[in-house]
């Protein structure tokens, strides 16, 4: 969570008290129209009660009790501060959010629910907090404003007495920007024209870097000097109306001023994209992964958002499943095609299709819902609505609707059979933007070529076997290949595939499976592939055979015996071995118990090879390759701290310390979520060195 979301406003007392906090009950709701409540004065009044004030600004996906409790738990609680159950918790909702959505907080706390509304909702319970001219004059005097009394009177009339808005304009009316404020007040005829004129005057001579930073700050809603990507936006925040100072050096962008800033003439140029990517990395370093994802989505930086989400997916799914579901619906299909893991997750998290009673009665409405669901990759829902549209169109005679509905049904069936339009090998390659690994082919001609790692493929005499009469026959063939060159007895096959079955029945099933297997293989190759000798079965020893499993094991063994100092040779051998590992052993039958020991051994070997390769890349100064290799490793072993440390060191050598810090935060969260552990002292020491900018 971004620390700014739990930062209280800096207390200010230049305005009269607006709300009597002394008589507040344990649960109190404040409803005001936007621009009236001065939050800094409320913070000062609450602070005067002698109790600790906790200020939370939850997003739309943080309103559930568990999410609010997590936000509270993430706040540092110094020993000297008041206990949490004696504190005042202020929950400031986003503009337009109904306070009734907040529930489930622990009883016994004094809670102030501050809902700053924009005046478009119901008036029931809405506090009217207009200020008078005397209070405006006193505040202007304290701020050192140079506006004359008649201009102040007009400011009150134009704003309708909105004290918070008046205060922000008064801060502009000091020093060189005073004339800008005066002209804006004189020309304005309502709140929106006042804000637009003031913004235009203040940014008339702003450069591209400042405009880009302001647009990104408006999208994020906060800024801080340590976020270097937003530093140009913090020119003189004390004299800029859109900034509200918070504790901890944070600045919050006032919602009233946000829309004009979003309309600034800032294009997503190459410098702006670089600034956005840098900001996303800095937010990750702040443990603000959700904010980084939402910022990228708001700026249509789809691939950056997908990369950030993929890096922290386990944490986000554990803590914010609803948010992940919403984010995935925001991605366009072209982006999901490049990030197949997210595409599959989007389909898995899609809500169930609606029941028949909830389906529309208008064929065009059903067709529109079907099209929208298909766009969002909710295949089952799209099919349900399309069937409904087809049924209704037959009753009403709408031939156009019926044609479109049939087309959507065909598309959903195509999707169900073939999946998203992404090559299957690319789906297994782990982190985003990693290119698909091509299958390594044997160097010489072989009678039999088989790929057992990942998707099973069998090539006989140069022709691939694509048709199988049954699953059991091909499974027996895979078993024989894994056991090669050892011969396999009939009892071993029966125990592996038909345990507990009567012997006569098991023998019959084995003969049927072998007959089907030999029939399938004879369609491609005239030579026998499986031979039966002395009550054992084996792959025909007269064939020249190349198995990726054997090649992988040989390359791994060769690397183990490599001479010291032959780094280039070791890197080449490791690269070749890792390229062979397209996936786990026999992925198409993942629950086969007989394959589990060998599958685990090979997977462990692969992870160890990745670790060695990453270390060699690092020693050779190839830091981007080291990071990529470590990320492939961490997909399989997310809690391996040596890999996390190597990524941190690589980012430090690449002069990207913010990414190194973000990697430490990811490591810490994964260890806590999966193992309930804290990072190793070596990892913590490395993190502290990077934060202190010490040489490594």
C-alpha cells in the first residue's frame, strides 16, 4: 500500500472550527459537498483531543472489512503512540463513494467516517459548511494574500462559500502568482471556470517535463520528493492550489483540481513513457504494487501493467482478488495474447454466467451483453447471453440478431477448444516478455525423436505422430521412454497403470493398450518401436533414439564436471540444457504417480542449473541476462533468497536501485505469505547497503 493513503493532513488552524468533534460518538459520519470541508482543520481538531489519529483513504477495492483491517495492520504503530483501540480512525472515501459501503470494522474504536461528496448525491444528512466573509478575510491575512476585499467577496460568491476551495485559491494569491489568481477570480462565473482559469494561468509557461509529471501525479493522486519521476510536478507546492500537504512529506492532489490537470496537453511521448516506467518502478520500491498497476492501466500502458502484475501476482491474489479480477478486465485482448498466464487467470476468475431468471427479454440487449462479455474474455457468460439472444430472435423474427448470436457462439466454441491465440510453449515461459523457447532438435538424424519435457511430441523417421487411438497406449510408451534403457516387466506396467485390478483383467488391458499403440506407430513407421523380449518391454534397441530427457541430463552432468575457469563453456552448456527444459516431465499427465519422482528430480535439476547460469551471467557482467534467468528461477521457487539477492545486486550494478528495493519488498512479502518467515540477515544487509547507496 502506498504510504500516502495512510498519511493524515498537516494540521492547520487558520480557519474557524467547522465540526464539533468533542461530542462525537464512537461512530460518526460526516457528509459534505466537495470543496467545503477543510481537512487540515478537522485533523487539528481531532489531534487536540489527545488521541492518536489514523487517516485512511481506501480505494474502491479496499472497502471490505478484510481490506480495511489489512490497511490498519500495515500502519506503523510506535510504542509511544496510543493503542489502536484508543485511536480515532478517519476513513476518507473517494468522491462519490457511499459511506454505507464501509462496514465490519472492529467495535469499540472511535471512528470518523469522512465522505467528501461532490454534491450530486442525496441531500439527506449532508452538512452545509459555507464560510463567511470575515473568516475568509482572516485566512487571507494569515496567508499573506494580496487580494483586495472586493476580490475576496467575489471569490466567496463564485465558490458558493466552499472554504477548502477558497483556501487553495488564497495560497495562489501570494507573490508572483497573485495576479493570476486575481484575473481568474474576476473572469470566473462558477467553480469550474475558476479552477480552469487558475490552472491555465499557472501553467502557461510550464515545460513538457512538468506537464508530463503533473498528468502522472493527477493519475496517481499523490506525489513525494523521493518519487523522482514526479519531482517536476512539485515546483512550489505551497503556492499551488492542487496540492494538499500530508504527514511524512507527501502531497495529495485535490480531486477538484484533478480533472483540469488530466486535460493538460501532455502526450504519451517517449520521454513521458520513460517517466511512467520509472514511476512504476519507484512505486514498486514503495511496496505500492496496486497503485503502480492502476496508474499504468489509467495511462493505457498495458504491457507495463501486465509486467508489474505478473511480478506480484501471488501477493495480489492472496490479498486483493477482486482488484485482480477488475484489472484483468481492463486489459485489451492483444495484451493478454502476449501474457498468456494473465489470459488464463482472467478466464478462471470470470464470474459465473447469470441464471435464466436474470437474462434480458430483449434480443438486442442480450446480444449487447454477449458481445461485452466476449470482449472481456468471459466466454461462458458470452455463450449464455448469445444463446438467449438467439432464442429471443427466433420469437421476434430478428434475423440480424440471430446471425450475430450464431457467430458469437462459434467464437466461444473456438476459444474453448483452442484457448487464447498464443503459442503453447510461450505460455510456460514464466515472466512476461520472455520469448518462447524453441524446441532443441538433435544434431544428427535419428529414427526416433521424443520430447518428454513439456508438451509431448514424437517424431519417427522425420514424421511427427499426431494421432493416437487412446491415452493409455501413449502413456505406456512414455513410461518405457522414461525407464530407458532399463527393460520394463509386465508387472511394473500393471502396477503403474492398473494397480488393484485383478491380474487377468490387467493383462488384458495391457494387451489392448499395446495393440493400439503399435497400430498408431505403424501408420508412421514400419519399424517396430516397442519390442517384447523375455517377459520385458523396451524401446527397440536397433533404433537410433534421441530423447530430450537424456540430452538434458547429459548436459547437466557435463556442466557439473566442467573444468574451473571455463566460464564460456559452462554458460553454453547451461544455456543448451535450460533451452531443452520446455516444461515439466510429461505435462499432459500431471497426476501420474509413476512419473512424480523423476519429474521432481528433473525440476530440481533445472532450478539448480538456472541458479548456476544466473551466477555465471552475473560474474560475466551480463546483468540483464542474470535478472531474466533469476526471474525464470523464481517462477518455480519464489522463496529462494539467493536468487532475490542476485536480482538486487544486478539492479544495483545497472544503476537501478529502486528496482533492487522493489525486489527486496517482493522477497519479503513472498516469504511471509508462503512460509511465514522473514528475510535472511544477508538479504536485509544487502537491502540496507542499496538503500544507503554503498558500493557492492
